[in-house]
């Protein structure tokens, strides 16, 4: 006697939702994978001077009459670099597990992303220009990081000639529009991207923007990203 089984009924809405979640996760991994060399460099940059200072202290201690005041100064420097390294490592960890609602001033968030990518883009033949000044608004840090970095990768990956990538911002009533303008350069040449991982594509940027509620558009060498404002930056 054959046993009957009830066919599984798939919910198309749940299936599409799962696909969207997987697309967002894949896009985030792609951004982090491409960004990992820069993150690694920033994570260890405060640790490197510690070894040099230790070498100086070891040389001074090998003398018969070490200068204790100078040793204290060097010990204080090691302590400062160690604290800075710890703070940097904690900050880098938020790229992997971001605080969902953590706000950041727009200009400092953009400056962080520019600091991570400017050198990499320069070696590939692109000039990254940040024209954003201090603004009395904050945006979600995780959203700004992922979407801006993804847009910079996607735009530069698709260029085969030297270009200047200019960032500017336009504050609005309930949000702020971040603009990424591409303009051609006469000098230099482009180095093809190839580090063993795939290029970023526009659907990656779209997936990240959709997940964060960020309006996104692209036309004629201009990418615009409209971020909701999370609050005003406190006055100094």
C-alpha cells in the first residue's frame, strides 16, 4: 500500500523575501571582502609603532644608567598607541556587526570611507575628492558605510579610463542627498581591478540601499543617495 504525502505549498511572498535577504547579505559580504585589505591596514596601524618604541626602550635599558624619565615617556607612548589600537579594533568590528541605529555626522562618516578607499582608488587611476563640509545632520552609520563604499567600488569597477570621483552633499528637509559625480581626467591610466574576488555590480548597491531605506538613482555619470536624517549634530 502506497503512502500518500501532502505536497509542500510554497509561499511566494516568503520566498521572495528570503531571496532579498540573501541578496543583501551577499552584497554586504562582497563589500567587506573588497574592503578587507584597507580595514586590515587601519586595524594594525597603531600597533606598528609599539614595536619600534620597544626597540628603543630595550636599547636604553641595556645601558648601565638608563634615563628613567625618557623610559617613562616611551612607556606612555606605548600606552597611548595600545589604547588607540584597541579603539580601532573595536571600531573595525562594527563593520562586521553594525549597531543598527548608531548615528554619525555625515561629514565624518564620509571622511572615514574616503580615508579607507582613497589610496586604493589612487593606485587604480582614480582621484577621490571629498567636498562635503560640516552639516548639522546625522545619518545611520551602517547604511552610509555600506552604500557609499559599494557605490564607489561599483562606479570605479565599471570605468576603463582615468576619472575624478567627487563627493558632495545637499541637505533637505527630512534627509540629505549624497552625490557621487564622475568626471574624466586627461592624465594617468587605469589599472584593471583583480584581487581574486568579483567586482561590485549595480544590483549590489540597489540591494543595500533598499534594505536601509535609502533612495538611489544613477544617470549620466552621477549617482545620488538620499539618506534619512537621524537627528541634528550637537553644537560644539
